[in-house]
């Protein structure tokens, strides 16, 4: 599967794309190596460019930039925690499957989580401009519509159970995102203070 074609398909025609995804045979390694690791680079690289290259304007003649080494470190930690978060969220989705009447199948849970992550990752490009970071979260909300469709199609959650399942998955994802951002800052802040 061509990654660009898959990303465009999931963003523009998700109902059709989920039907294709549902029948694909894949492994955890392939999903991460061939898709997740690539799209997770978008926000990580954008954060680095925004913080260390462009910086934050503090007035007409003053711009604050995080030193290059620190920017690389923060972006790398952010990238790693994004990937870890996807894996953990897929585990939660899979564990909750039977509670909501679906088959427990980690491969299908991982497909739903990783492909639903596409708009959040793509929207990460706005993090090049530090003051637009909030826009990343708003644009990323399309992720949950995709997750709704993915849970319905790939995991075959019954319509009456879908809102509860999606609500729990949404809360878990928000918690994972906030914790990963916090950890990335905590890990890299001591280094920021030394330079």
C-alpha cells in the first residue's frame, strides 16, 4: 500500500478506505515501520522547526529560539512518545473490545488507532508556528471521526455501543497525549536549563 495514497484515502474518503483496511493482512511491525513512523515525523519535525529554527517572536526585534540540540532532543522524545502512545492506545482499544461486543484482535485495533492518527499527524504541520499549536489540536479532532468509522467498520462495534466505546477511547487518548507531552518536557527541561 502506498502511504500517500492511504493517507489521502483515509482523509478524503474514509468510509471506503476503512473497508479496504478491514480486509488487509498486516503485522504490528509493518504498521509501525511502513506508516506510523513516517506520519509521526510530521509533528515532530514541525515542532523542531517551530521551536529551534523559526522561534517565537517576542516583539518586533526579538525572537526566542530553543537551542538546536535541545530542539532535536525534545522532538525526538515527542516522536518516541507519540509512537508509544499509539501502541498503548491500541492495547486499550483491544482490551475494551469484548466489553463492547467486538472481537479482541490487536491487529485490527492497531489499524484503527494508527490510521485514525493520520489527521492529527498531518495537522501537526501547523506546529511550525508556535503560536498556532492550539490549531493542531482542533484540526486533529477529525481523528475521532475517523476512529468512530474505524471502530464501526474494522472492529464491528454495534451502533448502540459505539458512543460509549468512542468516549472512553477519546478520554484515554487525551490522557496519553497530555502525559506524553508532559514527560517530553520533563525529560528535556533539565537539558534546557544547562545550555
